[in-house]
């Protein structure tokens, strides 16, 4: 029997030749030191291209390349660089490289007055040039490969049971891996477009891996998340610098600077930065941060991806974490390939760089940089005069930094207040469906054996799941549905319908906000939820109903807040609120009901004073112009005076609670008794140059450099629907908050009001101040009179109040060695109040916030007419 014909053999031969030519080719190999140990994270860069990669943790690398000749550079921190001419033919060319320890040279340096280290003149130039290099690039496109590896060293069983990977509990000693392939486009000044092409993951959680914050963070920025860059304008306040020597990069000298934090702090780095001499740009970064969760080690390797344009081509992050009994090692490696790079045409090149580029042209005769024909501005002239100096003083450095920052700042000639989104993020629909061959083709950093094993385990589990799903009868699915239903019923859940146009949220049967206790209602239980229907991207209708039953009063209370959002660009919003409830007399600020319940049950102290209210109100708000907003409304209330119905308490159960009557020298029974009220009010606010974003046809306000002015008018109208109210009040306020640096801010507010008429009004309509009689709070102290009793100083006469707050990471305590490594913020507070029955009260305080991210402590002192009157200690917990 003939198995093959002549034509069949020819066809097979043809297919073989095609497949042979289609086989991938490139270079591969290992990088080791002189002892034969692998050198992980070695940067492999192809000169005159934007292509490169890095070795993995075992020192192995592999690059797919078209056939041709290449100049390949091998660089690793702490080792000398090597350059080879390599020709790529069919298949992979193996090139094993041995790197020698880096030879650090010391050149003759000038001894500066006061014994200043030679690093400081270098750092002054580098800090001054940071704003320029931050905005030097006008456009680029890049392909970004990111690989993350999690090695779980220790995890408590209770925590492990909460997380699963492909249906399996997380276990100590296992390796979990995620890799993603992304395309990122950048346009100056800060526009990024990211597309996640593919994600391959065995990580706990989702498959959506976004490298945006990781890749776009730059040490040229003054801050990186919560940390302070060694190139920040205020770096000398936080760091000391030491000159370690230099290395050669082709014809350039690269200075090695040791970065030493002046104090132990989670906001500071230690390590080394490498700066190219005369260009003053980064060559590489190798720094460590001691965070609350462990050690955070970051490396960045820069390369001249385009003529005179140095950008990071490799990123490395090592995290050795230990928190809440969990110990893990997390490694993140990123490789970036650039193309279509162009300079920022709106950014003038500093004169000193033009001179340096000219020198490079003389040596290499390849430069295309030319002196701009534009006439120098005054700022550019001053900037270049400073850059010509061989030595800069600290004052020169600050001045130069500001000048370069001014020149490099994006210029908005249109005067538009719209702030457009700085990034566009999207994920391809098939991003998690790529097969092994796809990853083998595009992966620039080879996987280790543990990482390969991690993916093989995932694939086998997926197959096992499919088999199990085929063999089961559906019992497991029914159990799963019942479990989900019970979980939603007990703890609350969000449901979607009508193609997600309708959102229903149920708060659950169990929760710390459902039960309540106070002397007026006794025990009560509340159920609530919300329903939101989106008509389109701009218009939506929502309702937030609740019901509450008071067991001791044996009464059902209820209420609903409904709203219609319209006119997205004018932020139009129509609201109606109605119901029958028990409310705090201080409706705007009030006393936290949970804290009052604990105080009542444990200490027999009920701070909360309540009244009954059958109510309905309608209001509408809309922007008349950008930054100018008008809100107006009408309301009808039937107020009821209430008394205590219980004396229950865990301790001292036989004693009576204090009466449900607010202590205030300015009120009478006429302000507390049953009465009906019809009220009308209007608010006008204006913020100059109020910036905004547009999202799906809606305007979202962002902020302004100017303060906000607010005017409010309210009138209680007699005889309308049997109303007995007869009062009129006018208030005005101005407030502003300025933020700068890392967590530093200054806010202030001044507000005054005058009741032109107060013939008859309910106590709830008095002007109530933001006070805090309970020693523990669930809110911050911004604009709060911390030491004043609740209700006592509420007024229906004229008043004036003022508040200031200064927040900074370092003020007093954070300079102490054993506290410097905390992420706490220190705050200074100042408050002032005067009204006819309580004149010239001043309150100053000092507080520490962000203790474990949500705790705060403070101490305040109060003065009346300049004389000491009181002091107090307060603690707060903020869950949001």
C-alpha cells in the first residue's frame, strides 16, 4: 500500500518550509556574576531601538527578534555594563553573559565651605531639572508587560478561608502569578490611554490587572503616592545626600548618590539614585521604603529610548509584607517597549542642555537637536543664567525649580475650566481567553518554574471544574443559590435589572445601624433600602424608603427621600422628602445615634434630645451659571413634643433619665410645644473659576483656587396650612481649603447670621452649631466646637463663628524618633464664636489623625473673653 503520493510529499515539504520560517527567533541565555550566581532583573536593551527586556529571578532571558544584526546592552545595578554585537538568524541565538562587579570611581571633587558633601551641588541641579524631565516627552506609544508573583509564606486559617483561587483556599508555601500585556499611549501633559490586551492570573481576586499607577509614577514628581521623592523641591528638608562616586555610561559620567532619610518615616526612601552628569536626568533608581505593612523595594532602569529622551524601560518592585499574621513576598516586574516618541513642542529646551547636546553632536555627529529660533522670554533667560552656574545655593535651586516649573506647566490658552480625564482605561473583551501560544510569543520576561507550575495548576483546576459541572445533578447549584439568597437577606445586597438601568439595594436584616436605643423611643428596629432607575446617562429617579418600629412607644415610623436628577450640565436636582419620624433638634449636625445608644446603655447618659415630626418638603437645585448655584424649597411640619418612655439601662436601671428638654437659656415652652410650620427658603452659592469634569453628560465639580461664597434666606410663614411660625433669618458664609505637598492643607470658614424676626419658631429652627459633648466622636473636628455642650448655645438671634485648621505630616510629635515612622497627620485647630448670650468664645486645639487610617485623638482648650474656661480630650473613629 502506498502511503504517500509524490504530490503529497511535495505538499508536506512545502508546509515544513513555511513552518520552519515561521518559527520564532531571537536571543536567549542566562546572566550570571563572576561566581556563577544568577543576576536577576538585568536590563537587556537593544541600542537604536526601543526594544528590551529583563532577566527573571533565575537570571534567564529571552527576546524574540526579526533576523538581523543588533547591538545589545546588558545592565544591572551594582554591575558593570556589557555591550555585544549579536546577529540573529533562524531560531534562537544563545548568549550567556557574565557581569563583573561595578567599578565605582572617585574623581577629584571640590571641598565646599562648611564641609558640604559633593552630592549637594549635583542634587540641586537634578531637583531643579525635575519639572523639565517630567514633561519633556510630548507623545509616545508603549507596550507594557507586567508580571506579579505572590509567595504566601504564612496565612492564618481564618483569613485563608475568606479567599479562594479557582475554588481552592489559599495555602502557605504556594506561588500565585499574574501577568498582563497592555498598550499605553501618552500625550502631554498628562493624558494616558490604556488598553489591557490580555491578563493571565492565578492571583486571589479578579483578573483585571491595571498597571497605570505602577508605570506612570515618576520620581520626577514631588510625591509618589504618599511618599516624598528625593527629587522633590523640599527634599533637603527630609533627606541627606552622600556622594559615592561615578560610573561611565558610554561617553557620559553617571553620579551615584546615596539617599539618607533625616528621620525614620514611612513617607521617605533610602538607597541610591544615579544621575547623568551635565544632563541631570535619572539613569536608575534603587530605593527602599519601610511601610507599615513591610519593606517596599523599588528599582527603575532608564535608557535613552530616543535621542536625548531617557525613559524607564524596566520596573521592579519587591515587597516583603507582614501584617495581621499574614507573611508574604510580592514581586512585580515590568518591561516597557516604546515607539513613536516625540518631544513636547511647547516646552523650551534649557540652554545648558542645548549646549550639552551640541557637545555630544561634535563627538558622535548624530544629534538632530537644534537651538530654538524662538526668542528667549524673561523667565527662560533667568533660568539659563542659573543653569550656567557651576554651583547653586539652596535659594538658587528653589528659584530655578520654580522657573522651570513655570515654563513646563501646561498652558491653557483657551481659558476653559473643564478638566478632562487624564486617562482612558479599557479591557478587551477576550483579555482572559488568550492561549499559551499567545503568551509564549509576547512574553519578554520568562516565567520561573514556580510560576509555570502556578499556571499549570490553574489549567488543571479549570478542566476539573468543567468535568464536575457535567457530572453533577444541580444540587450544588441549588445550595449555592440558597446560600446567596440568605447572605443577601441577612447582610444586604445590591441587585440589577433592566440591563442594569435599575439598581435595587437592600441594607439587610442584620447590621449595626438597624437597631437603636434612646430614652425617648426605647428600643427600635429599622429596615431600609434604595431604588435607582436610570432613564439615560443624565437623568435618573431614585427613592430611599425606610420603616422603623419603636417597641417601647409601640409606634411605627417611616419616611422616604425621592429625587429626580435632570439637566446634567446644570446639575439639576428635584427632591421630595416626606414621612413621620423622631428627629434630633440639631438636624444639620446632630448627635450620633450609635454613640448615644452606647452612652445610654452603659452610663445612663442620654445626650440626644428628640421631637416628633410629620413632614413633607420639596426642593430644587440648579446651576444658573458655572460656579453659581441656586437652591430653593418649601416645607410643612407638624411638630410633636415627646417625653421619655423608658429608664432601661444595663447599669443603674432604677434611675430615671434626664428630661427630654434641651438645656438652652434662650428657649421657652413655646419653642418646644406642639405646633405647625410652613417654611420657605433659598440658598445662593458662588465659587469663582470653579473647575469641572464631564462624565457621561454630567458636570462634576472638581475645585477652585478661590473661596466659596454662600447666602441663605429662610422664612417661617404664619397662617399657611394653620402654621404658627413667624420668623426670618439671613446667613452668609465664606470658606476655602488649600492643599499642597503630601497631605498638607489649610482650611478656613467664616459664617454669620441674623434673625430679623423671631416672634414664634420651633427650637429645631434655631441656628445650631456643630458641637461635640460626647468625648468620643464618629466625625472629624473640622468646623466643630469640640468643648461646647450640645444645644446650649443654639440661638435665634445674631451670631458669628469662624474656624481654621492646618494639617501637616510633620509639626511636633512626628519629629520624635519613635513616632516619626507613623503615617499620622498633625493638626492645629482654631474656633471662634460670639452671640448675645455667649460672647467671644475661643477654642484652640492640637490633634493627631489617621491613626491606623481611621483613628484620631486631640486636646482642646477654651477661653471666654480671653480668660481660660475649660479644656478637654477627644477621640474619634472615622469609618469612611
